[in-house]
């Protein structure tokens, strides 16, 4: 699933693909917000993304859009 993280005072958002369910990601985000520390998520390639909670603008949790490849796809 695709996760987009908006960071304050930054023009770009962080985008990662995760194998976690939306419920697991939501629980992780809520726990990070309650603790006031950092939000830590790992992507499908095993990379760890750590963002200070104070810098979070938003977290968007959703399914990835499937890209069509080939001729005749519109």
C-alpha cells in the first residue's frame, strides 16, 4: 500500500510502499503522535523512514494506483 507523508516547510512529500495494513499504519501513526517522538515506518525494500512528529503535516494512507503498460491502454 502507498503511504504519503507531508513534512512541514518542505515542498516535497515522502512516498513509500509498505506491506503493512492501513490499520497497522494508522496505529503506528497514532502511537507516534501520542508519544510526541518520531514516526518510524519501513518500506517494502527494508528502508526505514523516521520523521519527527513535530514536523509532520499529514499522513495519507491509501492503495497504490496501478499503472497500465502496453498499447491500447487508456
